[in-house]
């Protein structure tokens, strides 16, 4: 998902340092959440073999369900980012989300 591996001596405050047998061996720098969303969208395009905007409505609804399960809409401007990738309006993304929640009885 776009993480970066660093030597433990280069680790910053927000990095995760991994130790083995009591010795720091590597640090992992996680990307910003918004960068992760871009990686997820790119992976979904690769999986579908085409830009997400070219998918039919049913496939776009499936993409929105998958993205919701992965927390995409907890990211600031997540709905706007997804709407842009799907080639639909924010209103349409909210409709897809609401339809899914209604189907689950939430």
C-alpha cells in the first residue's frame, strides 16, 4: 500500500520500528491515508482492466462497497476522490452507500 522501509536509525516519530531478538532491525513508514486511497483505486483499475469511470453502474456500486469495507470513506475528501475516479458525482456515491446500508437494514 505504498509503505517505505527505512533503517531503524532513520525512523521518525510516526514510523513503526520492528525489532528482532531485542534489536531494532527495520522501520516502516506508512503513507498518508489519502495516498493509500490512491493506491487502492489504482489497484482496482488494474483488477478491472480499465479506468473505473468506464465501468457500468453495477460494477461501480461494487467498487463503492469494496472501498467502504476498506475504510476509503473515512479519509478526508474520500467521497470526492472516489467520485472523481468513478466519473460520477458525490451525490451518486452517497446514493450507492445509502442503497447498500438500506439493503443491510442499517
